[in-house]
C-alpha cells in the first residue's frame, strides 16, 4: 500500500502519469467499481497482467490495431508505466526520463490509415516530429493570413482571456499549501 504523507511531490505526478499511460494502453479507468475486486484497481491489475505475455496482450484495449511494431511500442510504454507507478517514490523515474522514452517512440510514429487524405498537406510517411514542424509552420502561415482579417480575433495576446489570480492565491504551490 502507498503511504499517505500529505506531501505533494513530483513523484506523485509521475505516479499519476503512469496511471494515465495504463489507462491509454488498456482502455480502462483507474478505479472501475464494475470490475471484480481483484481487478477493480488498475495499477495492481495491470502489474499482474504485465507479468504474463498472453494475459498482457489480452489486457490491451481492443480498439488498438495491434501489429508487431505497435505491440513493441506498447510494451515500451507499459514498462514505463510500471516504473512510474512503482510502490516507493524513490523507485519512480523523473519525468524527464518519461519524456525521453516517449520521444523515442514519437520518432517511430506513423499514422494508422496511410490512405487518408491530409488537409494540411503533410506527407504521411514523415515521422511525428517532422509532421508536427510542418503543421506548426502551416498554422503560423494561416494565423498570419487571418490576423490581417478583421473577422477573426488576433491570437497574439491570449493571456487577456486568463482571469487574474484571486486575492490571497499563492504565487507558487508548496506542499505546505496542500495541508
């Protein structure tokens, strides 16, 4: 069981991120009271499923189109999720490690539907980072064209839509604030 200390740490965020990864892989909720008691808590159920290759494959969200390449990536994400949800906070990786693991997978990403028409003109054979750069360039051009139009609001200063900080609201959050 996880000890409740009342302290908010980056390791708590890493644990939560691991749970989200597990939810993405399995299509299940973190706590599903419709499941039998031994399967109700995603993290403990996921750990058991991951130990056995056959049970793990059956635990993957059925809406995911599985091929060997996808399965390899899912195993990488599942391993990361398991590390993020380690019982002891000191055993969990830093978020930078999680980013590095997922970044390497982003390099391998390819869209599932190679025949779909792309409205942004992105070559579907590009890696995700290449496609993102092209999409950002497209968005930048499109914004510059629309900013001269008086029909669309300018997005240059989006902070005006963010409400000001309420009186007494801390500049930064510390664990003492959460008690």
